């Protein structure tokens, strides 16, 4: 294992974009095999080569910039997914309200009846049922 550590020293390694490229390559490879599409499998091979190129690259700054760009593109999707997942988990104990002034989303406990809510962002007070 020492030789692998020495080999990888100064190289970029695996990040979120590499992981995405590997998963995408595997999915395309499986689909190309199932539907017997020969030229599509080359796309998966190219994705694998790109992923390994990024992994073994010594240009850490450029690979990091690529990963940052990827994460900025994916962030709206992942943040929305996490928000929906949290709302689903809290659906029995909490209710989500939006501030009428700034549209900030707030979580309040269910079953408290008529309550006065203060928005943490704009300090607007409004009444709501919980």
C-alpha cells in the first residue's frame, strides 16, 4: 500500500464530479449492453477515461475548479431534494409556513392552534394555525 500512497502523492484523487462520472459511465454501459447499442458503450469508455484522467491529474487547481463548477450546477437540485426529504420526515410533528413579507420558510410545531409567528429574517409578525 505504501507504493500506492507514493504514487497518489501530488495527484488530485476522487471528488464528487469523478464519482458522478463513474456512476454515469456504469449506467450508460449497462443500458448499452441491455439494448445492444454498440456505439453508446464508447461513451461510457470515454467517461471512464476522463474520470481516471481527473483522478490521476497533478493539476489540482484546475480539477478543483471543475469540481466547484459541477457542485454549483448541482446545488439547486440537491438542496431542493434535501428540503423535500426533511419536510417529509417532519410532516407529522411540524408545519412549514412562509412569511407573507419576505417569503422565508419557517418550521412551526403542529397542534398549537392559533399562534403568532415572528419571521427570523425580516421580523414581521403574523398569525397562523399550526
